C-alpha cells in the first residue's frame, strides 16, 4: 500500500495555517500604512513574496511526495 495520505493531509493543514497567517499579516499592514500611502513596491512585495514562497514550498513537497510514491511502488513491485 502506498502511503501518502498523512503527508498530504498534513501539508493541506499547514497550507491553510500559512495562508491564514499571510491574510492576517496583510490585513494588519494595509490598514496601518494605508493602501494609498504605502509605496507600490512595498504593497507588491507583501503580496508577492508569500505566494512565491508558497509556490517553492509546494514544488519541493510535491517533488518529495512523487519520489516517495515511486519508491514505494517500486518496492511493492519487487518480488
């Protein structure tokens, strides 16, 4: 049996917690600085960096998960 359920569920929970943290951070920063007052680069940085970081983490996780599935499938098919 290929075991990927626990890592996938854990990743989904951590993803939800991460995005709640990001949303909370953005929700605090934008009203304090004012969207019109804060420079465009600062607003863009606050919005782009978390998404880019998440994309990299997701890529690494999916790569790890795929390798794990292949490894378990190969071990299962060996006599």
